[in-house]
C-alpha cells in the first residue's frame, strides 16, 4: 500500500469543518479562506439528501434539515477549497453525495461511525478509487474489521484509521493513546489522531505530540471562524491560525525522533577510540618477549586514533608475548603482540 498523504507531508494536518457552518455557505467559504496556509487538508461533511441519512422522526431531523447544501452548492465549496491549495477530504453522510465527487475536487473520502454499517454506501465508495479515512469513534472491532475487508475488495485501496475520543469535558484517562500502535499493527493500516479537546486548552498539542510518538503521522482538528462562540462542535473548534503552532510543534517532534541511526552523523567523532573513547595502553614499560599481564595494561584517552576494539583487544593480549619494546602509555595494537 502506498500512502500519498503521508508522502506529501509528515506530519499531515487536516482541518475538520463538520457542521460548524450550520447551513451558512458564506460562513464555510470564509472558513476555507482563513484555513489556507495553516493546514494540508480541509474536511467536509457532505450531506445532500437528509432522508438517506436519518428518518423524519429523528429528533435532530428538523435541525439538520437547515444544514443541507445542494449538489451545486457543494461543488462550489469543494472547488473553492482546491483553489486555496487545500487537499479535500469528503465525509459522506448520504449516497447522493458521492455523485458530486470527482478527482478534480476531492482527494479522499471519509466514513463516519454512524455509517460504518451502511453497506450500499460502502458499495458506492468501492466504485471509486479514492483513499478512505475511517473514523473510529463509536466503532467496535467487529464493525471495523468487516468494513476494512469490504473496502479492500477494491485492489490497492488506501485506508487510514482516525483514532480519537470525543467527550466534553475531556477525560484524559479515557483517551488511551497506547491503542494507536495496537490498531496499526493489527489492521496493518496507518492510524491518525483526531483531537477533540476543548478549544481553549493546550492539551490538544500535547496529545498530538504523544500520538506522534505512538506512530501517528496524520492529525485532525476541528476549526471555526470564531473560537468560543456557540455553534455545532464549537467546544473543540479552534481558529485555523492555531493550527500553525500545532504543526510547528509536531514538526519539532518529528525532527527530534526521526533519526534511524543509533548515533547521528554529526556525532561520529564521539565514537573515535583514542581521542574520545579510552584506548588500550601499556601501564608501564614492557620489554620485548615479556608475557603481558593484567597489571601491564590500562585504558586511557590518547592523541592517536585506533580502529581496534579495546575491550576485545584486552582479553586477546593477556598471556601473550610482546613483539616489541613498549613504552609506558604506548597504544596497544594486535601487531605488537605475538599471537
């Protein structure tokens, strides 16, 4: 599996709009404009046919009815996001919304926990080649496993799991970031972290940093035009400018954790035996032909560099004859001893 989102940038930050627009298209267009330059992608909840999403007797039906955009409105919104150099991720709440998408206005689709068992919707997604993000909030292991299997029936399908805990106020003891590594290993999919901590808390940055250490490279944060102003999901929504600081902190974590070498290249001089690490030397004058004993040897930093391991050399020369006269503090090498 190739991971285009991971290859574009690591860390990769998604600005989540959800239903913060509450049906106001101009609000959403303004939010897009204010997000440019502060995130890699912007995520929308596409809903064009409410009757495919919930029954008319659902208590939220009268409210959500006012939040629905038609296909032309959504097309305009998606194009505006692309015009502002943002990747576009579309969470699909109904099947009709799939018809809006093409490879010019959308880079990936997302499945919410509410739609995890919607087989017709999963089948429609399988008719496309879009990478798929799966929100894990409220999803059990059985549902996730069969959804991944369903989607993988499309060859080379790229699947990303978005882990997060949503509750207000945030109970940090229930976030359980250690699950990230387990999920990634078991499902063999990249796992991202979707933060839902309060808008005025600095906890989000810390949690994202910890999630990075557990293996996350994709991150998601809710956004709003006016932080703290009551709207849908305002509790965890920050202004897009706040994302700059989050991304800078994540980039710092990447910088200090991404080295695969045990010792960085710029510290190789600290590995030198002699000038830096103690080398094996003679503790006193040793005469040619003399049997070398433990008390004849010592370990000291020297002006001369050697490639020979002093630890191994120590045991190999004890009990051997010196081939030459050795002065005190002379560097011991294997050629000076009769083997």
